[in-house]
């Protein structure tokens, strides 16, 4: 009887002391982006430039990117977040997002006539180098608003 109780106490002690959460994964907040109420439209990987980008948009932007609208509707808002790639520690030969390289936003607003106009903003991130050139506005607006949505199940 004493042996059973002793064995139970030792087992319980070992079980309690062996539990440790030091190996839990932690997200790196410097690599995350909070898109607020926008949803993912598409992801873009450019291995040549070593970047990973995610295009976010509100509902009108998502409708336009899904092909239900021929051109972006007034009120559409797009956000293209680009990260530099970095090697994934546990997976040889794969990459993940590193520090944010740039954040580009496009808002479709009512112009003077009935045609929409585009408000474009370019914000640099930590991995944007001083010698890097900022992209040309009209090309980037066309690129961002011309993206088609990924097909989600």
C-alpha cells in the first residue's frame, strides 16, 4: 500500500515537473500587419526581388478583383503590403516574410467629372534601403487595381 502511494506521488511529481512551455511558438509582431476590416485579395511572391506581398481590400475592392466589376468602384480601398523574404528556420529551402519593405495604399475617390480618381500613398518599411527607388505612381495604381483575386474555396 505504501509502495503504491509512493509511486503515485512520484508519478504525479514527475508529471507536474516535466510540463514546460518554453518551446511554445511565438509570432514575431514586427513581421505582422493588421489590415483592419480589409480582407486578403491575393498574395504575390517575387523570388527575383526577394519579396512576398499580400494585397488587401475592402468589399468594393474585393468585388472588383473578383471580376464582378470592370473597373474599381468609388469607395474601393486597396493595401499592398510587401515584405522582404527571409529563410524559414525549420524548413530548408523555403522562405517566409521578414521585415516590412513597403505599404502602398490606393483609394478610389470621386473625381471632378464622373470618372474615378486614385489617391496613392507609398510608405517605406524597415527593410527599405535609402538607395531604393520609390515606384512610379500611375504604374503602381494600375498594377494594384488590376490584380485579380485568388480563388478561395
